[in-house]
């Protein structure tokens, strides 16, 4: 296993993902982790991330020097390399040539890390690497024991190595895809230098998770709030395999779910997999609570609060439940840790419906705490969940409640469900579903005039929204083909009585958010 030390770079999570892709387990810990904790983690190697600070000014974050006495390989990336240089007796200076973006690195192929890894060879026999750089500082003097490993025009020391101690530093970012050979460099480090095998595969992960859940809960009973989303579904499937009848799921049907979503959850879990699922039909309660409310934040609070109430009521009836399972995944954990160290910039705060009912004295079971979304999905497929469920677009906790602008009414939810279903069905049929990151319809409570046959219609409007994004923090509206949009619009207007006009949302994020509320 690899220990990744976070100095606050936006790319730290990417390093972890790449290491996991190489089949090696890793964890991210903040830069002020103690020497004892590092030792307790028992890593086979350590990676020091980049970061926004400068080693030449103020009181820069330093990793406990004991990292260099663990006897395991250390790879410093960008700031990680600079602090390694400074802490081991080298020099770092603020460069007048800052470098951001593409760069060409001349790699001397004589180190274990970069040997035979190159994009092309120069006539003089140097290997050249196309890489992604972003730095203001540079190492100006190697620490003793180190030799030069790579250089660029503006950073004569763009890589350094002490092969006896197996310490390496690179000024560029191997974790980003713009660094063409980046994955090979990281694989060389974790496999070739640290000696880790590629054991982090879905099958092995599942076996390990099952073992640890069994150890944690013993013969106790566990309750899980199933939402139909990917994370809680995968937890459900995993726990079912791990503890079978000791699991009870509670599925709250808020009346704000997508077309036939409740039936699908029941079909998959209860009928197909034999999981014990209690379905609570709470549509009336939700609609009642939302009556007359049109402020988005208030709607979110009401939906979130009521969800917990209903779940809490049901879970408390299970007198034997000792544990509450949750679909927390690794990015959730890192985000809240990031805000604690104050170094990583927290970009998005979580606003999930659910959360821990405080009155219930239950222990927490969070088997996916160490996994990234793509790993969760792969495990889900391996556990036998339908692909369409596992690779579904994200759906917000408050559901259709934030896609019906203003007051939520059953009539609106029913119209929206139909329109949304047509849109999604057509995306799938035209092989566009997996090419968009998220797509849905939004209900606009305004009426517009139309004609149909000889009659006049005065009906509601829906907007279609489809975006492409990697991280949901920024997004581009999906440039869906006109003919496709035309087809979807016709179907909605013809098939959904009550809707007479369809519009397409062409706003990017920022400034527009993905959801309308
Ligand atoms: P926005 O609208 O903020 O959405 O651009 C970004 C992503 O987050 C989802 N989203 C939510 N998810 N509860 C959730 O669980 C919420 O209140 C919520 N609001 C937005 C949204 O669907 C998109 O994927």
C-alpha cells in the first residue's frame, strides 16, 4: 500500500486514482501526519503531492522528516519534490520563468524511475517526455546523494534521484493525462520500485470488504437507507452478500422519484436479489409538507428533514438493529478532511438527503469509505447489479423537488416524470446516454399557447437539460444533435397531455448550475 501525502494540490485525488488504477491500494493523508501514524500505516512507498505553497516564503508545510527514515521509496511531485529537496539539504529558488501547462522534459534514462519511458529520442540519445508542469519555484541545488534525472529549459533540475535510498522527485505532474507517459511513471514507481503487486481488483476488494463488514458487525442486525442511487445500491448488494438476512433496507418513496424508480428498486433488490426491503410510500406526506412552499432552499430543508423523519421512524421499529449502513465514498471523506487541514480548497459542500438520525444510537457501517466512484461502479457490476443502475446519471437527493420550479404539486411531478422518461429513453436509444454526464427535464410552471389539430392548447413548458462534465463543478451544455432534440420535443408534446412546449437549456456552468434550483 502507498501513502499519499497531501500538500493541498488540486491533483492529489488524481494521484490516488492513478495508483489505484495501477491495482495498488493507497490512502491520502494530510501533510502534518505524525511520524508515528506514518509508521503505523506501514506503507510500501510514499508519494508527496504538489501544493499551492512556496518552500521559499513564510512557514511552508513540511512533512515530518521521519518519512525519510521509513526505509521505503519516496516520490515527490512538484511541491513534494521541492520540499524533499529543501528538507534533505538542497536549495529551492523562486524562478523568474514560471511554467504552467505543456512542457518538454529531457529525461536521462539512467534512473530506475524513467528508464525506457519516453515519448521520443533526440539524436543525442536523450529520451524526451511530453509533460504537464505548473510551478513557480524550482530546485536550484541537488541535496547530497542525489543526481539529476530530468531537465527542461526553465527548470534545469526537473527531476532528481537518490537511487540508494530510492528517493525520487519530479517537477512535472505524472498524474494528469496531459503527461502522456504519466501512468507508466507511476506504475514504475509503485510496482517496479516499491514492489507492490496489482492486487487492488474488484474481486479482491469485495472479498476484503466482506471480511471487514463481518468482523465489524458480527451477528448484529444492520439497517440501510436505500435511495436507488449508485452508492447505497452497491452497499446494499455488498451487505447482502456479506451478512444476508442480518440486513434490512428501508426505501422511502418520496413521490419525487423518476419514472418507475420505486418499482425498479424493489424489483432489483427485493425480488431479484432477495434482500429484505421495506418500502415506505410517503408521497402524501412529502406533498403535504411542500404545499405552498416555493423557495428552493426551504424545499431542500423540508425534503431532507422529512426524509430523515420517515427513515428514522421505520428504522426505530427494527428493535434489533445495532448498525446503520451508509454509502459514504472516498471523495466525501477527503472533502471533509480537506476542510479540516485548511490546505486543500474545498470546492463543493455536500448536500445529500439523509444523514445520521441523531436519536438513534447506532454504530456506522461505511464499507465504501475508501473507494472512488469508478471503483464503486466496478464493484457494483461485479456484485451482479444491472449495468444501467450502476452507470446511471446522478440524481439529486431532493429528487424532482428541485426540478419542479417553485411549488411542488403531484400534477407537476407526474407531467415531469413522463417528459423526463421520454428524454432518457431516447438518449439511451440513440446511444447518447453514456456520452452525456447528466440529463433530465425541468418543469416550468408557466403556461404557453399552442395549437394541436384545430384546437388551441394552453399548457405547461418543460426545459431539457443535458451536460458534459468530469467533476460536476464545471459543465458544458451537451451539443445534442438538432434532429434528436426535434424528435424528443415532438414525442413529449404529442404524448404528454399538459405540456405544449419544450425548450433546451444552453447555459454552461458556471454561471448556471446544473440543476435549475
Ligand atoms: P449543481 O446544480 O450544483 O449540481 O450544478 C451539481 C451536481 O450535484 C447534484 N445536486 C445535488 N445532489 N442533493 C444532492 O444529493 C442536492 O441538493 C443537489 N443539488 C445538486 C446535481 O444533480 C449535479 O449532479
